[in-house]
C-alpha cells in the first residue's frame, strides 16, 4: 500500500515540476544573469530563505503565512559596487525589499520533507508546491504561450497596414532571446514601394528604420555586396548557391532598398542612427552619435546575436523570406502551430521583469546623483558612504514590491511591456482542496488573450487536434482560451494510481 501511495505522490509531483524548476532557474541562474547584464554597476544578488520578522535562524513556514494572511517571501539584497573615475570601488549591500518564494523551491523550508514531516508542519502529506502564498491566499501563475525563439516567421496580418502610409499586410517577425531570457521582437515590414522597414520597440514605443540603413550600419559593405548577398542562399554545407530569388527582380529590389538612403559609409549610417535615437536613449546623452548608433544595433537589433556579420546574414535571410512571401513562392507560417510556439513560465517572467526594474532603479540613482552634483549650495563627495547609501537606498524597496504585486495581481507595472503579447498575467487560486481542479489549474496554459493592446484581431486557429486536449472557452471579455495540455490523461493516471 505504501508503494502505491508513493507512486501516486510521485505522479503528483511530476505535475508541478515545470513550475518549480522555472522558479529554481530564477534563483540559481536568472537572478545572476539578469543583474550581470546591467551596466556599468557591478551587482551580486542574494536571496535569503523566509524567516520570522527578518531574523536569521528563525524559519517561517507556509502555514503560518496562511493563518496570518501574509506573504511567504524572502529578503532580497544586492551587493552593489560603486566606482568613480577609476578610483576605489565602494561596496554596499542594499536591501531591495522582499520576493515571494514558490513552495517546494530551493529556498522553501518544506523542500525535501517526508510526508510525516509535512504533516508535522501542518501541511498535507501530498503537498507538492508549485504556487505562491500572497496575503494568505495561494496563487498559481499560468504558463504563457509565445512565439518560438530566434526563428523568423512570415506573417500576413491586417493590423500591419495601420503602421503607416504604404505598409502592406506582410511581414517577417522574429523574437530574439538573450542569455538572461530577456528578449526583443524585431519585425521586417514590407512596403508597397518595395522598400522594407525594420521595426523594434524602445520603452514600449515602436521605431522604424529603412532596412538598407541597418544593413550598412552593421558592417562595412557596398551596394554591390548587398545585392549579391540577396541573390544567394546557403545550402546544408554552408556553400553559396544561387536561386533564392530571381536575379532581375532582386536587382530591382536591391536598388529600391539602397536608393532609399543617402549614406554610403558605415560611420555615416551609425551617426545618423545615433542622431535619430538620442532622445529615446537619454542615458547616453554624454556619448557620441556613433556610440549611440552602436548601442541601438547591439541592444535592439537581433539581440540574440553578438556578431554584426551574423546579424547582417540573418537580416539578409529575413529579406529573402519576405520577398518569397510577397511573390507567393512561400506560404506564411502558422503562428498557432505547436512547432512555432514555446512556453514562458513564471520563473522566466520574474527574471525578465526583475532586470527591467533594476535598470529603472539605476536610472533613478543616476538622476539623484546628478541632482546632488548640480546643487550649488554644497559640494558633492562621491566617497561619502553615508550619502551614497542614502541615495541608493531610496526607492530600492520598490523593486521587490513590484515583483510581489506582479505575483499577487498579475499586472506588469511597466511602460515597455517587455514585448510580451499581454501585460496582464493569469494568476488564479489553485483550489487545493479539490485535487481534480488543482491538477487542471496547475497544468493549464494561457494560449492567447484577445484585447485591444494585442493588436491582433485576425482569426486564430487553436488546432485542438494537434494538442489532443480539452478546450475551455470563456466567453466573457477578454476572450481567453485555456489549453489543458494532456491534463485529462494525467488526471486519469493520477486517479487510477491513487
């Protein structure tokens, strides 16, 4: 009988495994990668296990948080290093508030407890975790289905026409993912005059650049080399072969792309991009136009690649795919097909959201230090540890508070919206008292949310046969379709074993 119960408990643990593993990634790698990607301050994060009243050595357990209607959370501190003009590095550990801890994750005190010990701490013997406790209530975050990473997809969408005069309904979209799991979406729009535009977002606002300007800014190249690159394709052995697009047509399109710009050298293109984006990148106001142009290419153009030659080649491939779509030599990709999707879990979203909040905090610190230096009444001493700690500690706790509000309410308080298809996450009560409902909730996936901010009002295919799942359609706005991936099969297996 015990072996049968252990088998059922193992099956139940397998249901929430993906939630816990994503949060463990946030603790082990996501935190470090997120803060190390922020320049120029050297940052090292620390997350401490939940304790009673912040005192180390006095652990607090989830049951106490449920009874007290509090949040099961951990102290979040960062070791920040300050250096002025190449001088001595001043290090100070700053508290950024608290971060909610997922039950059964690496920082949860229940991790590794046997069923008898779980009962001793007033938990269920079959407790598997995978959720948060906020204000005494259990909260589960539904995984979010998004576009497959680093893969250019040709799309036909009527909303593209509203981007501006001359825009068609055809484009190639790619979601570029960095090492820290933050990402940027780059869209290559096709205009009726044959000159595509590169679209990307900075702080939630979309900017457009001629594709010829971007190609010439990436590497030192000529018009002839760009025209030749567009007429070639790479085979499996990475050898150039002709046949991507017919030669006469590609020459005309290359001429249209290159005649759209008046710059001939790479430095001229970089300076022009820097002048255009200096207002949007105010934190680089002291840098040259060429440097700002390099920042735009590095941080917003195909951000998953670190080499400009690789970015150039991928942009050429996207142009070839766009021209093939326009000429009806290739069909548009199905954005709702399983092979064109991936799942974004709560640990990944927390990593991305935390990085943005830390960047916002750094900009606030910079503004405060600048204001202190501009005061004529007193001289600012950067080596004054008390003053530096006072400036940096101001609004630092807002970072942890933003993470906690995201878990509690499901809303991302951000202007940039992190290039997500929605800025309202699905956080619901798991109803752990009913195992069947709990399993369905813990396994469901948010397929898409149809609202005005999505910009997608076309027909969407759910492809239920490909999922082999039970589909639940909620008709109250916003229209939501929750796909329970193999949930019925797993529920039946769990009930059969138990």
